[in-house]
C-alpha cells in the first residue's frame, strides 16, 4: 500500500527532508510506503490535500528563530476541513553552497527569506557586501549554480548532495539551536496508522476570533485554559483580513482534545469566541540530528 | 532646519510614500524639512537611527492582510533605545506595472513577498501560470522592466510614475480594505516637534518575556491590563531565539504611557514579566487616500 505526501519543492527543501523522515517512520511502523509530491508553495501543498490530489501534506509551522510560517496558518484557517495528525521537530543546519573556491569571489547569495534571515549575522560578518536575493524555496536557485562562480545559495547539506554541488561553508546559521516544527496534515479524520496511535495525543491546536474588541476579549478564552490547568505552548495572532486591528488567535495546547479538561474548555470557549476551529490533536515526533 | 528620515528603498516603496507623507506633515506643522534616506532593508533603516546616521526612520509594523512585519519587531527588541513617536496608517492599492500590451504576454511577476501575498487571488485568477519572484522591495525590479515585455511588477501607482512605466492593471489587491501601519521612530526621547504634541498619546507599545512556561504565564500580564480597563489593540508573539517554544510578546495598548492606569499597570507588570521593554507612547495619524 502507498500514500501520497505533498510538500514544498523542488526536492531538497527542508520540508522534503521532513517528509522523507516521516515516510521512513511510516514504512517502518506500518509497511505503508510514502510517495513524495513536491508543490511550488506551502498553500498549494495544503490545497492538494483538501482537493484530494494527495492524502497527506508535510508543512512547516514555525521556526525557533524566525517564528510562524504565516502561510500555513492562513491556509489552515481557510481550508478548515484539514486535520493535524502529527508534529515533527527537525534541527536545521544551513550551509553555503557555491562553486566559488573562496568567499571573496561571491557577489550574490540566493535563498528562501526564512533561511536568509536565519543566517543574517553570518552573512553580515563574512559576506557584508553581497547582494541577497530571496527565492521561493531554498532549492530553487541550486539548478543555476553550476555555471557561475560568483553566486552562492543557502540550503541544507542534503540539498548540496542531491544537486551534486560543493559546500563552501557549513553550519552558518546564527543560532545553533535552530529548529523547525512541521505538521503532517490530512483531509478530515483518517485512520490511526498515520499518527502515533499507541499513546494519546499530547497537543491540541485550534484558532478562534473574539466577539468584540473590548478590554479583556482575549483574556476570557485564556482564562478558560488557565483555570483548567491547560498550558498554552504557543499563541499567535493573525489579521482577520477584514480591517486593521481585527485578529484571529491560533493556540497550541498541551493536552489531548478528548481529555476531560479539554472537553470542559471547549464548552466554555464557545461562549467567549466568535468563530472556533479545531485543527486536531496529535503527538510530537522529534527528528534527531543523525537521522537527517 | 532639516531632519533626516531613513526608510526602505529604493525610492517608490510604500515606506517611502509614508515617509513623504510624514515629511509633508512635519514641514507644514513646524517648518522643519525632512530629507529622505533610502536603506536596503528595514533592519538597516532602524540601525541608521540607532547609530545616529539619521534622526528618524519610518518603518512598516503590520499590514491588515499579511500581518506583522517581523523584522521591525525583532530589530526594535534588539535596539531597545529606539522610541516610537507617531503611527501612520496608509491605504495600500497595488498596481501591475508592465511594458506588455496585454496580460497574456506576461511570464514572470516580481514583487516584495508581502505584495505578492496581498494579490494572491488576483494572480491566481488572471495570471495563473506566471512565475512569481520575490524581491527585497516593491521597487527593486522596476529598473529592469523597460526592456522586457514578458515581465511585470507589483508596486504602487506612484512608483510607476516615478520610474516612468505603464500600469497594466489597477487596484489588484485581493481585499480593498488593505492598509499598512507604519511607525516613526527616533533614538531615545526627542523634542515634541516630531509628534502630535498638542494632544496626549492614544497608544503605548511594549514587549515582554514571561518568567516561566506554565499554565497562565501569559494570562497574568493580560489580567493586569484587563483589570485596569486598558484595551489591547494588538498582541503578537515572537520567538526568543533561545529555543523552540519560548516567546516574547509585543502588545499595543490603547492608553497613554503616563496615564494613571498605565503607571499602575507598569508597576504590576514588572512582577509578572522577565524582561520588559517600553517602546513609547504615540498618536495615530491616518493618511487619507487623496493625499497619496
């Protein structure tokens, strides 16, 4: 049996790396083989699942340095039938890939804006005069690298291997503790195979809008969680896109959706929120450095 | 007398447009003439003020569709001597600038990632097959547009005028109520000239980290504001960059820093926060459509 998994492409992106890890985990656990399907954007990866083109998607949610991936959150709110099955936490180590023989030859560095931002201090120190050009993914510029010794690209060492390109500098991220959290997402509820089915979920993610912009409007939903002893591991605001100053709140909670506290919280929450969307309950699978 | 104002360049960006509006307001009010200084990034605009290269900077804070400008928040936290003097709210109307005679000739569209995201649905409907290329600013690609009829760029109609380029489609943003909030920022406290000095500030902005990741850690600071009847007009989390799951919170409050409630809130807040940074108190100046 096989299962199709959408991710941000082209091959060699960190999203593909996370998808490969997930596919390896899945085949070991269940014998189900994952078939990777690259898409040109994160939104299109999620739309692929919603429209039934693929069965799962692996999408980045937040990075420990650069924060939330807003496209993932906005698309999840829009396509509200999607459900999170599993979270993956992957360490990120950036490399500078280039055919140049030394750093002083490089005039231009290409990469995804998140990767450029995560190597900002290194770039300022070692390549202060180069032009930084944002791209749609870390691997997109790699196909143009071979014929030009004045350019470099920031991507993973795995991407350098895949495209058969030399690494000029290793571990160039400003913070060594750089990691990205991904979600494995399906359309609606799916069979337990695709998740850690033996233990009950440790996290629940949801989003809500508040009924009015008055003092304490956000406080009430947060009070519900605090009074029931539920820890928020993340809260993130996003614009409703209706007018400036109106927000949605995305929260990750350290509890199972079907726990007694959470059931009680959801009942109370419906009173203090305008729209409430629950994206699912799931476990977190850390990806160790030697596996990637 | 003159005053230097840093902003994201090259000329023709929305940040420059906001800076021009501010300079016009300032000269009318005080006779002080603003000299605009374009910088290649938002971070460099703010660093210019911190290092004394310019006296002020005008930087985007959030857009009603795409949300927070994280680079502004991260740089303000880092350079904590900067103070907000004024907020500007500017309506945003994107145009497609191109030398092509019709949409079907266009193969590639360049713009800043925020602008591309704000026109996502329009692009999917009218240019579903074009390649979208992110750039460092909306105006950066305009200098290469003249000789190629297969490319387009998304920027303001003012940018088209400045670069003497034709507009192929007007008002292409997905949401008509698109606007961006900017902050006018100085190094430390400055004389009242640069702000709306006749009325007391309507907003105070601050950021804090919480002492421990336990249920209710964020609730306590929010309770302080709610109990004193202070409305939060925005709350935004950013990673501390120490480890995944540790956050700073940026809040905008609808009160003057020196109000009785706010003084009381600040005293209470110091108990429930780890690091607390106050970015200043200021008024909001709306920019009407016919002025830009």
